[in-house]
C-alpha cells in the first residue's frame, strides 16, 4: 500500500473537473440531508433511495421516449411525492422518538425501497438514454471537460446561492434556521413546526431530484442500489463537516466528493478498489480529531426534546 | 432476587433456541438448512445485543467483526492442497497454517475480539452520530479490504472449499454459548455499570464509572461473539461470505429492534421470529404449502415484508416485542406494604 502511494498518477484537468462536479453534487445532497436533520434531528439514510427513484424516473422517461425536459420533470415529480410520503408515513409518527430509533427507521425505509425497486424493475441496470449525451466532452481552452461536469458545477453553485438567500433573507429561512438551532424554543417563539418541517422536506426533495439527474447522467446505469453508496459517503461527509449548520454540512459534502474524485483519478489503477477504504479511513481520523465537525466552531446542536 | 427467580431469564432464551433446533431436526433434511441458518443469525444478533442492548449506543460495525471471524475461520480451514488455487495471493504463513473446526472457531472469536478492541479503543470515545458514522466507516473499510486484499483472503474468488462443519448441533451449541456469555456478562458488575451509563450517562460518570472503559469492554466482548458467529457462518455457507455487509447489518439490526434491544430475550425472540418470517417468504419463492394452500411469491418479497414489519414495530411498539424486558414468571400477589418496599429498592 505504501508503494501504491508513491506511484500516484499525475493530477489532470479533467480529473479536477470531475472531482469538482462530484463535490458539487455531493454538496447538494449534503444540504438536502442537513436541512432535514436541522429541523427533525433525523439522519435520513433513505435519501439515496429518493435519488434511486429519480434515476428510475429518468430511465423510464427514456424508455417511453419522453422529451428530455419531460423526463426531468417526471424525475422531480416522483422524488417530491416520495419524499413527502416518506415524511407523512414514517417520519411524522416517529417525530418524538429517540434519534437512534429514527435512524434505524430510515435504514428500514432505505432497505424497503431498495427491495421494492429490485422486485419491480429487476436486477439489470437501466440507461438514461439520450441524457447520457451530456457525458460528451466540451473543449475548454484545449482541455476536454465533460459537459455534465460543467453543468453540475454551475447548477450546484446556483442552487447553493439560492438556498443561502432563502435561509438568510426570507421569514421562512429564518424560521428554519431557528428550528435547526433549537426546535423547542423556536416553537415557543411562534415558529410553526409543520410548516418548517414541510418546507425542509420539500427543499430536500428538490435537491435530491437535482442530484439524481446529475448522478444518473454521470453513472448512466440505474439499478436498485443506485445512490446508496453515494448517500453513505455524503452522510459521512455531512457528519465530518458538522451536521447542525447548513454551511459546514455543505462544505463537508463538497470536500468528501472532491476528495473522492481526486483520489479516484490519482490512485494507480491497481489501487482504485481501495478508494472506499481511503475515504472512510480519513472520515474516522477527522471524527476522532474533531467530533463536532471539521468546519464548525463551538459546541454541538441542542438535542431536540 | 433469588436465583430461582432469575434462572428463567437465561433458561427461556436457551429453551427457545433448543426448541428451534428440535423443530429443525423434526422437519425434512431439505428444510433443516433454514433452521441452522436461523440459529447462526441468532448467535450474530446476541453478539449485537451485547453491545447495543447494554450500552444503548448504535453500532453499524458489528457485521465487520462477523466478517473478520468468518474470514479467519475460512482462510484457516481451507485444505492445504486447495490453497494455492483458491487463494493464489495468500501470505505464506497463512498457506502453511491449517487448523481444525473447533480451533478455527476459537481463533475467529479471538481475532474478532482483538479487532473490535483495536477499533473500539479510539472510537468508543465518540458518541451519537459521530459514533454511528465511524462504526459505519469501519464496516466499509473491513468489507473493502477483505474482499480485495489477496494476502489475507481469497479476494474476488470467494471461499469455495471451506469444510461445511456447521450442522444443526454446532449451530445450536454455538448459539447457546453466545447466550450464556451474554447473560453472564450482563449479570457481572461490568454489565451493570454499562447499563447504568445507558440509563443516565451523567449520573453513571458521577458514580465513578468510566463510560469509555465499560463501552470498550462490551464492544470487545461483542466483537469476540461476532467473530465466533462469523466462524459458524463461514462453516455453514462459505460461498455467501461476501454477503456479510449492508444487508446483513440491516437484517440483524431489524431482528434486534423487532425483538426489543433492551433484553437478551428480545434479541433471541427477534432473531427467531424475524428469521422465521423471512425464511418463510424466501422459501415461498419456490411455493410452500400452508395447510393445503399453495403460496407462491416473487423473489424479494421476504425483504419487503421484513422492511414493513420493522417500520410497524418501530412506530407502534418502539421498545420491541418483548418491551426490552427479560422473561419473568408471573408473581403471586403480595401485600401492598411489600410492594411499596420493593418499589423503593428498585
């Protein structure tokens, strides 16, 4: 393994762009997970299955020969409906439970949805059809960079700016931030719980759908396990970054995506299978050094009573 | 409380396991395999309970210790002659070392425990989400390395010629050993100290209990039990050793939660009940006869039933089927004064 380190491949511009795009997509997922965590104190393990559902919507859009924008619309619709259903059927009844019970419940939802997809759509992976053309490269100053990478970075940046504006400049955003900081006090001060939670679930669903589009195009093979490994990595990134604030969570998601992209590019071919180990070893080290989060100051969040 | 009152607490789980074993012997030899599998799963869940149940801390890392145990027992029992073909990259000392069935199980337990200790030493300082994610990271790394590193494993070839020594008796005895160890542990002062930290960490720390040390002890013991159960597993279905990852993590957690993670009885009841249902629906893929009614379902139904069942239990009865209590005999009525005295002391 030591020798493996010494023969790293050179870092190229396309690798850098891919890593940036992966970081951008993971940042979106991180915000989606972080927003729900903020108001519900719930780590949504089933976030990946929202993305999987979006991926299947795109794949079926391709099968049914829908125009691209209709496929994407279908993807957003499916993911939004599913995330609201998830909240209503599972998270709402469990709102007063301990964080452990809620985490295990989302684990169950993830397992359930994954197996429903396996039963319904079969074990073979599907393609997103014409959307995959976005994987073709653009020539930018003599460097060939995938179109999807450019679009992903631009969209992620746009979404994050919009979200930051929403959180800091609107009453709803203020309520959400207050709820994330201390839910009980926020309620005492007149923040309406269901409205804030509903908004967080919907925004989180929109972000899941957006990430689903990018991840589906990048990987172009949608199966029942699609999005699962990404979610695990993003969850680790969110916890590493700092779970209780949107910006540290986003930075955590971005960093782990960026690091995965760069490592995937520079590791020698016979060591790439250990990429997961490298990433998670880094996660453990950071957690041991900064258990409250890499990008946070001060203590952790107030427990939700 | 007298020993006679306490005895059912360990006897009832043990009798449940024995009953499962006897049922397994009574049915056709074709179905016996399902019962052996159930008993091995029960052993894994009991190991899971030793840490999660007593400490109240969620760990996703348990299956990595099961995997380490399975790999230990597997690598050490593949016949010497088969090793160069089955595991071409294997380290030399592993090629030349071969042990028998019992020794492989003991070594699996030892290595599982040692690995859990090494992992727990730093990680048990974490709590809450950080602990959950860190144990998850351990699971990912272990799975990744065991499946690719040819020096210590068959890598992508998979285990093929591990002797299949886990029959119904080995599984039963193994499961009973796990139950006995788990019960003995929770009755020692260490088990009680850990349970105190579960109920109220601040009060426990104020009473002089080192949370880190007690959690580490339970984590190590749970790792040893997991390694042992992993040994049983690899001697039962060596080809399925690659499954020791996310799905099994979920299934065993589901068993513990459905049964009730607060008690040994809950772990055993959950493992047997959930596995019964799960196995039933798995078998129903090839049609089962239920009192003359032919039931036939599509592959994957078992997992969906399990997921729904787990959600229902979490929502309707979050402390599990047993409510997290050990088995106790119904008591005869006592005068009110007696009851109040009893209440004051508990």
